[in-house]
């Protein structure tokens, strides 16, 4: 978990820069990484971060959609978002013989 912890601290720095000055209270608000060794997990929890992300279209309700702010970003931004989405929640299956490709997200809703 050493490399994950180092990366988590980098993410914590970005999150704290993003939410700086966003608190409705006068005290300064900062997040930190919390390790959960039993689940091999490092978490960052923040109500303020959730509010900021929701403002840009990222929420539990929009999990199955790519927020508009991503599409308005650079090609590199769109590629990075989609790459991360599929690394965590998706699969791409390809059959060269039939020229068939299937792209699926584990959390996808059935179309029927």
C-alpha cells in the first residue's frame, strides 16, 4: 500500500487546493487520506468536495453519464476520463474475426 499511500497524498493535495475557501464556516477545512487495510483501500471523504464535484456534474445520479464539463475539455481530458472510468468499472471486448466490439460498464442500466 506504500505507492498507493504516496499517490493518495498527491490527490489529497489537489483536493485541498480545489476546496480551499469553499467552506461555509470560517475555519479552514482540509481533507486527509484514511487507510482501510482490511479492504486494501485508501479513502478521501469530503462533503465540500462532493458539493464542488456535483456543481460540475459529477454525482451518484450521473454515474452512468459523462458530465458535460468532460466533453468540453481537451481531447486529452476526455481520453483520461474515459480511460479511468473503464479501468474502474468497464470492459471492452473485441473480436477481429467478426469485426465486432462490445463496450460495457459494470454499472450500466439494461436498455429494455
